[in-house]
């Protein structure tokens, strides 16, 4: 199976950032912690 391009991966990732942030905010109860959590998760993706 061919690997998707980096550009395609980033486009797909963008569609989930808002949902990830909302979920992270619900988990942490704060926007600063949520931003850190989403940033760390996206950096690992």
C-alpha cells in the first residue's frame, strides 16, 4: 500500500484539530492545557 503524501496527511489532520481541541479542553478544563495537549499529540502524529 503506498504511503500518503505529507501534504495529504496534513490536510486530513486539519479536519480533526477543532474536535481534538474541544475534547482536550473538556479533559483538562482549560484552554492553555488543551492547546499543549493537542500540540503534543499532533507533534507525535
